[in-house]
C-alpha cells in the first residue's frame, strides 16, 4: 500500500497568487521603459524617412537634370499645411511656366509621405527644400526639428546646407525648442 495516497503535488492557490503578484510588479516596472523604446523607434523611423526623402530629391535632381522639390503637404498633392502633415517630392518643370515651389499642372510627383504618427511634430523655417540639377540647395539651408511628447530632451535635428548635404544635428549645433 502507498503511504502518500491522498497527497498530490502542484501549486497552492496562495503560491500562484504570490507568483502572479510578483510578475505584475515586474511588468509595471518594465512598462515605462518599453514606452520609451517605442517612442525612440518611432522618432528614428520618422527621422530616417525624412533623410531618405531629401536624399531621393537630391539624387533625382542630378539624374533628371532638373529642379526637384520637397515641400510640406497636408493633402499629398500640393504644397500646403505643416511639415508634420506630411510632404511630397516633385519635379519642377521649366517648360510649364508655373510657379517655383508649387506643384503645377504637368509636374510629376515622385513620392508622397503621409502625416507623422504618434502626435510627433516636425518643423522647418522654410516651406520647401529645392535641389538644382547641380545637387545644390542654395537658399534652403536650415534645420528640421523632430519632436514628440517628451519635448526638447528627445528632439532630433536634421541640417540642410547650401551644398545640398543633409546631416544629423550634433551636440554643438544649436537647435530650436520643440513647439
């Protein structure tokens, strides 16, 4: 006959509740840092998308031998709104007699970028950046400022020079405050 006939092994309800309480405490400690990881990844993605758009515009200007413009666009068809609303890249045509910096009839829109997600903001002192066929962005120097709800501590800067080169802001660059 077995001595331990009525005894079963396993967790008691009390042990299970203590384990779940410890797991909940650890999860609540990890949640804020996970939120920062998500925000950092969103900011990095949006920064890289803007960098890629400016690089594409510069490259297309060289390839096509024409002026290519990146401008803020709320409707993804014309130059309007705020930078956070999105932007478009289009080829400016000298043959249509249109206005520089606006999408005129017959001008090709190369790429469209939708509004920023996560409530992030993007500001730039100019309405557009135009690259000539020589890859220069003469007259369009400035700094894009990308911000989220953490404010100035997490902002990112992207500098555009007259030579058309774009680079990440570094500690010694003076960046405007987030709106």
